[in-house]
C-alpha cells in the first residue's frame, strides 16, 4: 500500500496490523531526549519546532553521511524509550511513529484513542532504509548530535503496521500463532 504524509484520519482507518506500507513525504526524526524537550514545550504551552498534526516521527539517530551521501545508516531504534512521551504527542496530533519493538499498553491505548498508527522499520537493514531518504534538513536541537530533530523527505520507505487504530498488535498476533 502506498501512503503519503501528512497522514489523515481516513489513511489511518484503512491500515491494519500486518499491512506493508511504502511511505512517501516528510518524516521527522526524534529520539527520547528530543521527545522529552517536545513534551516540556507542550506542558509550558510553548511553540514546538515541528508541526505535530498528521505527522510521522521516525525513532532514529542516523550515522554521519559518507562523502557524497546525504545521510548515513538510518536504522530504527527501540521504541519503548519514547513510550513515556508518546501519549502526549499523540494527543497533540501526531499520527504515526516508526521504530522497532513492542509498545507499552498505555501507548497502544493512546494509538486507539487518538487515531494513530505504529510502524516497524526493519532492524538490521539500515543501509537499505537510508536509500529511501532523499533529503535531510536539521530542524531542532543540534546539541543532541545524531539525535537532533531532522526533517526527512522519504520515498517508498518500506514499513509494516504493528499497532493499528483498532487495537491490533502484530507482535502479539505472531506470538499467539506460534503458540498454536
């Protein structure tokens, strides 16, 4: 399935756990330190450095680019480190997250409540994933180095829906099938 950002409610409603998606458009990078700063700004009712409405955040700290390249290896990081901050961001319009690994019960409930989706990018395929990234721009928090917020323009970024708006969890479904 082809999908473009920013994500709309009707896009989210079409997605089911297990769907394969090729995502194109703008995706922002952020990891736990950047998430903490974003939530702090929200709590202080201050302006965010990125829009959240309909946006997708990729949990990645890309490696430095080699000469002639726009970005280095850009594989997903484990998502649970962002779990304490995610419900607040979803409440304020975030529609998609990309990472690897399972999410907490609170995040899965927030995904349903606020109409969002959690995608997995394939871990161990960081060099391949970076080929989908066509443009990179530093947006905020340069002091965080590779964990700074960047704006990525992606084309046919390969993803798998893990948690959908209906409460389905591909990881749990996989374990249940295995146990049978």
